[in-house]
C-alpha cells in the first residue's frame, strides 16, 4: 500500500510539464539514435548525456532514463530492416525479424518488436516497483564488508561474461579501477597518481571518458569497411503493420514469458539486456508452441527477444537504484549521471530522496507509453532514418563528441581526454577487450575502495573478515567460483575428451 | 586499402603491465600501504599487482594470436579532431566545426558543394543552438576574435 502511495506521488513528479516533455524528448532522441545502425545504446546514451546538463537532477535523470529506454526499442529496427543489429541486445531480434522483413512483413515485424518491447518494459517496471524497495531494505543490512564483496561480484561477473576471453574482461575491469584511483583519495583526501598535473589531480572526468570510449571509438570503427546491410527498398505504412487478433494472441505468450525471464536477468548484477534477449530467445526456442519454426521469420522469435531485452533494461534499474550497482555498461553511464547530479544510488536513496526515486520509477511508466506512441508513429519514416549514410554520420558524430566533451569540462582538457579515451577504446575493442566492464569498474571503484578499506580497518588488516560474515562469505565463494569457472570448465572438457579417447581405443 | 601493422595483442598487455608496476611502486613508496589502517596506496597497489599478473597471461595468450588489421582511414577522424581543436583556438569553436564538417565532406567524402554545404551549415547551426544558446556553454572565441576585440 505504501509503495502505491509513493508511486502515485512519483507520478505527480513525472507528470509535471517539464518532466513529461523531457521524457518525451528523451524517448524521441533515443529512438532515432538507437535506430541508426552502428551507434548502439551505450554510445547513444553517452552522446546524448550532455543534453541533460540544462535540467535539474530529477528532470535530467528522467530524460537520460528515457533515452536509455527508447534506445532499447530503436536498436531492433536496423536488425529487422537491414539485418545489422543496432546494439548487442538486438542481435537475437535479427534472427526472425529480418526473415520476416524479407517475406514482405517488415511492418508487422516492427509492430511486433514495438509491442513486445512495451509489454517487456511494463512488466519489468512493475517488478522494479515491487523489488526496488525490497532490495533497498536488504541493502540497508549490508555493512562495508558485505558491500565490498557484492561490488567485487558485480564487477567480476560482468568482466567474465563479456568478450571472447575472460582474461581480457579482467584486464578491462582492473584498468577501470586503476583509472578511478587517479585524483584525490576519497577516504583521506590526499592527492594520488596525478604525476604533477592539475587536470589529473581532479581525477579522470566521467563524461569525456564515456563519450570517447563509446562515442568516438565508434567513429573510428565506422571508418572500417562495414558489412553491407541488405537493401531497404521497401514501403512501410502503419496500416500494413498493425497485427490482427490471431497474431496478437501469438505474440502475447512469448512476450509475457520472456518479460519475466528478462526482468530477473536484468536484476542480477553483471548480466544485462544482451544476456536477457539471448536467454529469452533460447527459452522460446525450447518451449514455445512454434519452436520448430523459430529462425524462419516468425513473430514469436521477435517477441521473445524484444520483450526480454526491454524488461531486462527495466529490471536493471532495481540494483542500480537500490544497491548502486548497474547491470550493464549503459547502466554505468546512468549511475555516472546520478553521481554527477549529486545523487548517490544505494539503499538510502529510497529513504533520503523519495521524490527523486519514485519520480524516476513513475517516469519509466510514462516514458514506456510515450516511446510506444513515438515508435509506432515513426514506422513509415524508418527507411529514411536507416538510409542516413555512414559517410555523413562520421563527421557529425565527431563534431558532437568534441562539443559534448568540451561542454562537460568547459576546457580543452575534456576534449583531449575524450580523444585519448576514444583512441584507447578503439584499440581495446579491436583486440577484443570488452570496454563496458572498464566503465562499470570506473564508476564502482570509489565505493569499492571505501568499503574495502573500511573492512580492513574493522578487521585490523585481516582478509578473513570476508569469510566470517555469512552474506559476505557466500558472495566471496560465488566470486571465487566465477573466477575459477573457465578453469573448471576446461578441466571437465579435458576429462571428457580423455574418457572419449579411452572408449574409442 | 592502406593498412597498418602493429601487434597490439602484445602491446596492450605490455602497457597494462607497466601501468600496474607504476601503480604499485607509487602506491608503496609515495602514498603508503598501512598507517594505523590502510593507506592511500593500499587499494591501488593491490589493483596494480593484480593487473600486472593478469597482463602477463594476456601477453602470453596474445603472442599465440593473429594481430588485428588496422586501416589508416580509422585514424583520420582522430587526426581531423585534433586539427579542429587546434583551429578552434585560432578562429573559434563554431567556425572550426563548420570548416571541419565541410572539409571532411568535400575533401574526404568527395561530396559536391550542393550536397555538402547544407549538411555543414545545418549541423553547425544545430550544434550552436544546442550547446551555445540552450546549454550556454562558453566556447572559446579564438585568438583572432579576441585580438580584434582587444
């Protein structure tokens, strides 16, 4: 009951004209940027981040969240129409979405994607409304030891899951932590690793780093010969896109199933929308009514993937707001945005900033409806958006990166930092180092260091404190298993191979 | 297509290894490991040790792998952005941005004036509207403008 009252108060905040317009603008911009192939949700949010500077914290974060949210919708469009996923979570959408477009049903595929995203988002937000405060209450019981263990789990599992090589995930994560230690020591306030530079003394600025790592590195990547998308010489009308009754019925089952699964994945620290859409699709392929036809261009495939990725995106807000732990790189950008506005996500956010927290949750409901309306109304114009050539996008995005980095720091240092980060990000990506863990670690490292040092003060220097408290011990065991999982997997495979070899002989 | 050769599969872990060592050395010598509790160098030194260790594994793995291919064109936006920032200090941010957009579209992409000019003008106008007018960011006007204004 209390939750409903707080949520209604949140709607009071979300539905003020300024916040409503900010959510609508965020939804529109997020959809357009998300629809452009090759940019992706992370780069999209990073590039649009400076636009939120103008607002007060509540409005700024509402706009940022709407951008993030709408990006998830937009990512599927290029998957469906030209077989080039706009971002990671949209990869699974292409499997059935593009064959649907090829069969002459591009509009229906887009409508399915939008409607499933809406269903996924709605279920995800409802679960967030329920679990967010509960997670925050649990978080209040966490001391520095438990928090340090949880943060290590959140960082490591993401590093482990992404990329083709766990070693590289760990290098990225540790690099992010190292960069975060530059500047003033957050515990005692003494300068560190500034190497005599006044700029470094202030620490590495978050926004230029994000714009460079995700926006500018993307521009450098765009210069490479790209996979040519399929032709988009098709006509799209809203009338031809609307699903009939039986099609809507076919969509509902997979969308609802995937929404619940996606939300759970989103809530888990270190998972995220890409994992959500993958598992949503695979589950539908195993248990769905039309499982044999999956991959041939059926709407169940699109529904499962899209509902899962949008619900995961919504679910990821639960650990972000209540524990201060983002589930993905994009979540890390949002966390950085919150910190930039002086808001510290964590168990106390629900208590100390109820107007902001519930306003944000309510605004997600509003943004979800606005995004659906905008998404359906731009269907006829999507072909034009997708036809914007990379040749034009490269100089425009470069210009936006330069302006955004300058405006974040009001100095050329910001631009230089952005360019250096972009250069580094490009080379890391080329060598298969996942850069989302770097960003996540960069954002989480100050909290980790504070709680880590406090734990050692409590224990007077003994690391055994992490094994003496049940929650922390459980988390550390999970962490060790995660770290050792590739080794264990290799060991099992070696044993299996040797057994097969013996049997064959 | 012009390509560049550099085995970044071993260069990157070498850099992270060196950075790790620097973090440990500075952490232990300059910032302190333990003084009535963990010192400023405690946490960064642990991270430095970990990254140096894992970089050795990444280096050994990288030696066995084929290095990635780089094309020269990937670095053009980087160089152009540097040149634009330099130009911005002389003629101001927005004229520099316009020249960058126009120069890129005309010289690199070989667009016609008819096609490139509207794109450059509209983009610069939008950037000016958003960043200078709406967000009110004080961009440098450039040496020339400052000299004329005295």
